[in-house]
C-alpha cells in the first residue's frame, strides 16, 4: 500500500506555505491549458478545490488560471518530466516534475540521486502499475468497499490523510469514478493519474539505519521545487 510516499514530518513541511502554493499554482496553470472554465475542465476543477482548501487567495488563483490558459498573452511554458531510479537499498521510485527549465531540473535530480541510482526511462516503471488515484473522505458511515464496487474502482486502501480512502482505478476510468463517488457518500479531495508499486520493499526488512537513509533521500527529493509527485515502492 502507499501509492504516494509521504515523508516523516511531511505535515510540518507542508506548513511551508509558499512551497505548497507554488506546487498548486503549477498544477492549476498546467490544467488551465485545457480550458479556463473549471466547470468544463475536471482537472482544473480539482486543482482549484485543492487550492481553496489550502487558503490560496482569489487573486493568486485567478492569476494562475489566466496564465495557464494564456488569457493575458503570456502562456505558461512548464514541461512535465519524470525520472526513475532507486533510493538507497534498492527502493524503486518514480519522480514527476513540472519545470520551466528542463536542463536545470535534470542537473538537480542527478545531484539528488548521488546517494541512490538514477535509471533510464523504463528501468523502474515496469515495477509499478499506472493507475488513477482518487483520495476521498466519507460522509457519515459510507462504506468504502461498497463505494469502490458501485463507482467502478479497481481497489481501495487507507488514504494519506487520516480518515480518508484512496480509490484506485484504471487510468481511463478516473473521471467517471470521481464523478460517481459522491453518489455513494464520498467527497473527492484529489484525483490524478499516478503509480502504485507492484513489489514494494518492506520497511520492516530494513534496519533502522537503512530506513533512515531511505527517508532522508526521499525527503531531499520531495523538497526540490520542481518535484510534484514522488511514487515509491516502500511499504510498512
């Protein structure tokens, strides 16, 4: 389990509001490329909802949408790039970035991977499932298993936030499932295409020192400004 690795003390790091807002603004800008109307753009709608929950100001939100959609003649030029490799002790991971300078990002990623192993494209992806990931919270006593079945999800597991559920879908079913979940007592808080590990390394198989090395490595990756998502083959 654990579709997306969450570092120790991640909530403390999340309090660095500027960093969080920067990631949210990038996501909004990328999503707005497909249309500036959240009602007609599911990805943008979810990005906007997440930004509002994080208390992004209306001015910042609207500016990000306009920039992404090119409404002010200055369209965003972010590129989506991903990297594959291993953290210390052969823990596999996929790192997704959004960057306005690919050369800068790849140079930084290479430095960060010095304590691990940066692989070629496809070197690690085969050991992950490419899936839709929907995090949602239950209203009342809604049953996640029944909701998963009725909404068309492939599987479910506890989410990153306490009390939330992560619904796993086929990539082509992501939008349909996220639209169906509210009918079965769940409020969707995030939805995206991502990865789940097929053969995760068990944290219990690592010594305390080895696990600390892995977590320090992942923490450094996650702190990079261009990194949006980190998917790791590590389970409790």
